[in-house]
C-alpha cells in the first residue's frame, strides 16, 4: 500500500476507464476528494476523457458535489447508477443526449459487485421484470445514445428472469475512516458500510486499481482486526483527507456512527402539513414487530411520526443502505439512521429484501395510472432513476405508496394519470404475485384491486367529484363502502398510535416456534 494525494491518484485515471465508486446519497461514505480531483485534472488538462462512472447509489448534494464533479462534456462517456436525483447536472446531460445514461436497480448493481468479485457470469434475478429496466421496456436506458444492452431477458427453467451483465473495472474509489500502514481500513465513523468490501474484491478480480480515501492514519497492527472492513491486501493506494465530513450536511453525528443512541425527543416532530398527514396515514398500517423499509421522500417522515408517537421500538424500520432498526434519516441525510440495532453491508440488505423479508414497504410516487403502475424514475423532463425502489416494491408483502395528490405550486398537475411516463412498478405484475398495494395521498387513499386503482378513503369535508375525481386523469373504481380518512390525521396532537398498535396482532414468528410453545405447555 502507498499513501498518495488525491491529485496523484486522479492522475492514474486514463481515457476510457471505468471507475467503480462507493458511497451513498448525500455524502455518506462518498470518496468526495477523489472525485473532485478527477474534475480538477480534467478542467486543467482536458484529461481523462470519456470515462464510465458506476455507482449503485446516487451520489451528490443536488449541486456540484458527488457525481456532479463528472458532469462535463468530454469527461463522462457513460454513467450507470441507481439514481440521478442527487446530481441533476448528470440528468441534464442525459436528457440532452450528451452522455450514455443508464439507471438500474440499486440492489441489482449492489449485488452485481459480488458476482464480479467472484468471477461469476453476472446477476440472474427477477428484479426489474415488467418495469422500464426490462429490455422489453427500455433496459434501463435514459438517453438515446445509450445503445448497449446491459440487461438481458432470459428464460431459465421455464421462468423469465433478468440477467445483469458484469462490467470491467479499471479503478475503484472507496472511503473509510482509518487506514493503517498496511492499508487495512476501518469505517467506525461512517454512517453506512455500503459494499466497500465487495467493490474492492471486484476491482481486484478485474485487475483494477483500488484507492481508499480515509480521514486518518494509524500505525500498523494497531487497528482492531474485527473492525477492518477492507483488508490491506485489497488496497493499492490510500488518500488521507483530514477534513472528511460524515455527510455533506453533517460533519459528525455520533448517532449516525452508532456510537450512541439519542433521546427520542432529539428526533424532530414534523410540522402539521400535507406531508405529515400522508406520513401519518401510512403509519396507520404499522403493526407490532413489523419489519419495514422507508423509502426516500415523504415516506421517511414515518420515522419522525413513529418517534413522536412512541412506537419506534415496537416496529423495525430499515433502509436499503443496510441499517436495521431505529429511525432512518430524512431529507438530504436519507441513507443514514439514528438508534439503529445493526448495520450490515448493502448487498446483504438487498438479499433480505429480495427474499421477501419485508412486511411493509413505504415508498413515494411521482405518478400513478389506472392500472396501478407507479412512476418515480422519469417525469417532468427530469431523470430520477429507481434507486432501491424496484427491489423493495417488487418483494414486500404490502407496499404503501405515498405522495401529494397533485404536483405544482397550486396543484395544477395531476399525479394520478391515464398512463405513467415510465413504469417503475407494475400493477399487473403485483396483482399476479398477490401483493397488497395502497396509494396514500392527503385527499384520498386508494388500493390496487382486480379493477385496477380503487378509491377506498376520502379526507373529511371534501366533495368526492369536485375535490378528488375531477382532479384525476382517470376515473378510478370506487369501493362499495367508501370511508372517511381518520380525523386524527389532521389534528396537531399525537394520534395515540401506540394504543392502536397494542390492539393489533404482532408479527407472526416461525411456525416452528409453535412446537416450542407446545413443548413448554406440555412440560408445565
């Protein structure tokens, strides 16, 4: 292992290289100094040119940081990632067809790093079927010049599956907290683990260069061996960045690092507005012991609601970055969590999700159509991408999509439309697999039925035709017993959600536990 500067490391990137980058969202374990150094070199010398950037999670602060460093014509040839939402300048380049833009499921990309590390042919999965990632619907392409097929539709043992192809890795940019003189890296201050180990292994498998950005150095053999996340045998270069922030917004939070648990009173209560009403209504679907995922956007507010209502420990909230339990963070900090019980590598979290481990998935929506299809990936001239949405929505037992009823300052643009611009969730496929699906807004609640989208609840005091049906792009089915949304959702005081949960059946455990109960009863 050699210690170098960020500029020296960036100087080793060549024209046409493929760079695999770790980290998540708003600066969570993002090797920011390395990405910035590549940009500096390009602006000063015009090199490197036509690189390919691959990262499972969107990276950026919504401006110039993260993937925004690569948003220059000539520097970036292709980008493959879960989402462009953190880097709108990348979206602009893809919309203008100046780069090859692909957005693929975050979980598929995350798991694919392990397949590459092991030298396996690629990733074979159901994730993405019947969405825009399916080659029959675009193959994840987000620009016209993105002509290569990165995903194939295959039939294996009579079943349709998607095959995600492996890619070469010339350089890999990762981040940790501390490195020793042998290149062993720990991540004690990072808010996520991501897939740092899998990425380093994948790069080595491809003969690529592994560069790790850290905050500080330690003497060899002084780091706790069990704390090492990236072994030194996988690390070529270390770059020390003493000013490294935990996220773009937070210099350091001991709660994000798992160093301590904060009082629930430190988790802010949401102001009473439409977003809180929606988060509250979604939270009414909780039950004791429920294992849940909170997606980005309005759904992250469910953690704040749960903390305010005192039910945070009655359920298990998770996020796809690998945090289990506690209160997932919201806004630009989404991806981190407070008071979590465990932090695991991101690919393993997606293994759990793909295997049906989620009782409830709380996700946002941008558009819904009459068939129950949901779009979060491309709308209004913007490319967002799916992030972890497809893995999560296709495999949870119950999916609750949440969002405002209409878009625009005055609610002039309907979000319930005749046909979505891009299918990120297929209502028909969900019906085939027997998923329970709800669509929650501040005006009304809908469910997916055999008749398509069906209206089941309306906010108190609203006129059905004027305030709901007349503002939709299609006429939904209407439940025979249309009910009124719970009045508690709209009041400033807490909803007494803890009392509701106490009256509901708890999550069922393994059927084998019944044998233990039987044995115990017999012994008594």
